[in-house]
């Protein structure tokens, strides 16, 4: 029986599948009802190729068209539903996120690292504080967020080096850390103190704090965050009032995942 590795090889690579997902992912807030030409531009694929992919996805029930415009159908939600259904962590975390949101009066989120982004896998919104509409599945830059800093801080030296080598760090605001050396230093601080706070690096006026969530083995599998605006809460108050609640909540979720000592300060195996 032939074994299949996670990476596979060139013979295992199905380019048409990649292109199909590229078309699906091209539908976003800016392109909710794009034309074939707009999708071709967004994906870099030829119009004939996009047309074939759209017709295939239409036949499968994932997209629909009206005239020259295309849109996603509710069937695409089943992909995320299947993921959520298999992730016990999300189900376990939800009541804790609700409690944290009630305690702070601010939005609470759970995210995982995916490439250069963090992806929201669970969220309890209280008010909209970002220019984008954040929901489960939303992706934001890891280097400019408290959740991303937490996930990178415990990702391991090889993963961090690869993250820094794969491309420049995008400056979202004048405050965004874009220097690799400075980011490594910031990650070392996060790992030492056990939590992260980011002030205005993703968007001006956006404040967030995050802490690691661990599984039974002690590995960091997600980041828990509470976000607010600078106009509502000063950084010092966020540090003294919200950080303890975030640490407590992250520890509670970790405990339910089987982590015996869920204190974020229990592990200090730094590598920076």
C-alpha cells in the first residue's frame, strides 16, 4: 500500500483543483457578484479556463449566475460546517467566548494560523470596530495582530523563519512592525510574558490582546483574543483589566482540551 505524505510530490498535485479553489476564493466583499472577466483578472487565469471552472462549480451547486454576473450559493457554507463539526475545540470554546465577551463588553475571537494569516474559527462579536466585517473564516495578517503574534511565538523556529522568508511584512498602518528582527524580538516578548497586545498595527485605533490555547500535549493550537478600540479603552487598562480575563479564559479552554497545567506562564522553552 502506497503511503501519502502531507506534502506529496508533483505527480500528486492536481492543478485543476487549485484553480477551482482560486475561483471560489476570488468571491469576496469587493467581488460579491463578479463577471467572468473580473474573476479572470482576480485569479490570473484565462477567460476560457474560468468559464469551464464556473460551469463545473455551477453543476456542483456552488455557484450560480444571472446574466453576466456570478455569485456563490449557500452550498459553499457546508465546507465550513464540516470543518466546524470536526473541531471539538470550537464547540468547547464557544461558551467561554460568550463569557469573555460578557465580562469585557468587547468582541472575543478564536483563530488559527494559516500561512501568513490568522483565520477566525470562532467569534462572538459585540460591536464592529474594524473596517472589514469580521466573521468566522475571515483572514487577517498574522504579523500585525495579537492572535498572530501568539501563534507565531509558539510555532517553532523553522516555521517562523519560513514565515519571514516567504515575503515582506505588509505595513497596514504606520505602527505595523515590518522589520523581521523587530518582529522576532516582539515574538520573544510574547513567549516570555505568555500573551500579546497589539496597538494600531492592523488598523488605526484597533487594540487587541491574545493568549495561547493548548491541547492535551501542550501544543498551542489556537489563539484567543479580545479586541476593542483606543477610544473605548486605553492600552494600560486593557493590560490590567482585560489581559487577566483573556489568560483565564484561554486556560479554561485549554483545560477542557485536556491540558493539565493550562497556565500560559508554565512553559518557557524559548528559542529566539
